[in-house]
């Protein structure tokens, strides 16, 4: 099933890529979002859009996996190739190195149907993977910010929890540092054998938060 989400504005090689709608099969969205640094410049395409790509020599087929919502073109693929592979994305087209599918061109084409139309609406906006309010999740959150969130959250509380985590992740470094568990700072200081600088704490914190987010999406 096709869904859409907004990819925020991103910068790469002194170029700014404006915020844009990304339309993909829901399974593909979950794979792509495992690599948040990836800049997607092409997702699902209609038949007319694919015809235009073929006409200008940018594609060799009208049955591209883009038309299945199961392919993306990523502009900064060279820096992220290993991360993309780890997330489950495959490039097996030698002449189109920024093109990725979840199972390779042939297997993806066999498994998923072509989709000719899509109308964006609130109903088919990607809302994120469902979170399970488990004790493990609650303990992980407490470990991160030193606060209890409870392990019996209802749907609204789960949404608020998810937003809070994303807000924390997107905060400027100085704001994030305020939320760093003492244990993280101690580990950094142990590594450098001197009081940790803000920059060192920032790096450690980003890693810590990423591990926490990884835990969330595995639950």
C-alpha cells in the first residue's frame, strides 16, 4: 500500500534539497527511514512520469520498480552505501548506482505489482511504525532522559511519546546536552581521561539517542 511522508529540507555538497513528499510502499518507507541521512530525490512514479524518464534516457523500462513504490534514488548514496546495505537496500544496476530496491530489481518486480495512480490524503499519510508500550520501552526512555513514562500508554500517549523522542533528537546540541544521562558523560570522560567537552558529549549523545531509536523500532 502506498503512503507518503514529508522529507525535510536537507543539504549536501553545498546544495539545498527542499522539503518534498516521498511516496512509497509502507514497507519501503520503513526501510528507507532506517537511514535518516539519505536524501531521496525520486520515489513512486506514475506511468506518465516513467514515460518521461524513458524518453530522456534516464530509465530503460516503463516497468520500473519506482512504479511499484519499491525503489528510491538517493543523491548521497556514495557516503551511505554501507548504511543503506545494512538497512536492507540493494543496488544491482551498474549504470544507475543511486537506485535502490529492497530485494534487487528482479525479485522486487516479481513480488510487487505496478501502481498507476495515487492521491495524497491524510488517510494515507505515513504515521510511523506502531510503538508497543512495553516495560522495556519505558525503562529505555527512563534511562535516556531520567524520567518515567509508564509502560501502559494508550494510543494518544504513544503518539506524544514518539513526538517527544523526535523533538529530543532534533534539538540543537546544547539543548540535547541538558538531557544527557550522567552515565554517558562519565563514559566520555573516562575515554578522554579529562572532563568532556560539549562537542564530545554531543557526539556521544547522538550515538546514544540513535541506539535508543533503534530499540524503539525493533519493538
